[in-house]
C-alpha cells in the first residue's frame, strides 16, 4: 500500500513540475533558443511565483523520492 502511495505522489509531483516548467518556458519564448538579454531584469508577479513554485515542487519531489527509496529498502 505504501509503495503505491509513493508512486502516485511522485507521479502527481512530476506532472505538476513539468507543467510549471512549461509555463516558464512559454513566458520566455524569446530565450528558448539561447538568446541572451542584454539588460538585467528581476522576476516579478507570476514569473516569480512560477520560479519559486518550481524550486519548492522540485525539492518536495526529491525528498519524496529519497523517502521512497528508504522505505522500500
């Protein structure tokens, strides 16, 4: 039962993480192919929220994956 729960949690986190990453790429369409921006620009509004959400979701994903390995073994 526990193994199935971890699998479902990891699946949902991975789908969420991919979705947040795709939203970030869509917002920076000009930078997708490596075009550098000459001026410094800070993140604001939804861009900042997506950036922080990516960090939080990725951290939770890694933590759940590590816990899953510890519980299995």
